[in-house]
């Protein structure tokens, strides 16, 4: 049986080990890490999944922004969504995503870098809104997805950390 709890209650070393197992030890070189540089996770949206006492999943959400001609548009970066490689394809990631989406309802629009077919079909993330946005590093444009909650967002801009809260959320 899988139980979800706040990520803040999880052992940080166990989370790091899980992320390394799911994405490789070189994961910190990915562009998504630049998006959230200097920021801390949003505690009420970040989750840990346990099977008994064993950490088998984690989902992190980060305060980021779209920086453009009209200033800073606050967004939430979803990810990484990590599941123990031995437990993938068993619904753990979907359960964490559903829980996070319920908690994020009414908040800032969500952004993630991931498989468009999967995140569109299961969670309503699409590439259309983000097609002209840029990232501070290499990325596959079709994998940059947004879930806007019906809000209009700027057509162009550069994603990055929120300036207004940079450093303020560090724990």
C-alpha cells in the first residue's frame, strides 16, 4: 500500500538517492535545474510516496516565472516526478500528480518538462501555450508543457527563477 506525505517530512538523503536512481547522478546538469536555481520547493505541493517505511516516489514543485516584456508572470514548475525504478508503471507517479493537482487548484499556472502524450492524456498539460517560451539551456520544445487553468499567459518569454522570492523560500 502506498501512502503520500509532505516531502518536507522525508529524509533529504533518501530523496537524493531516489532522484539519482530515477534520473542518474548527472541529473543536476539538466536545464530544469537552472529554472529553479536558488529556490526552495513549495512545501504544500511537494510530496513523498512511501511503501511501508520505504521512500518509493517524490514529486517536487518550484516557484518559477516567465520573464518577458510585461514583467514576471509567476508559474509553478512541476518536477522532478521520481519513482523508484523497481516500482515504475504501478501508478505511484499518477497518484502523486493527482494529489498535487488537487492542492494546486486555483494557484499559479503549472509548467513541466516531460512526455507530451502522457502528461496531456492524464493531466491536461499541453505544449501550445509554451511553444514560444525559452529556457536557460537545451531542451526539446515539444516537451515543454503548461497547464494554465484557462488563464492567458504571455506569448513569449524566458522561464527562470522568480526574482520576487529568490532566496526567500530556502529552507
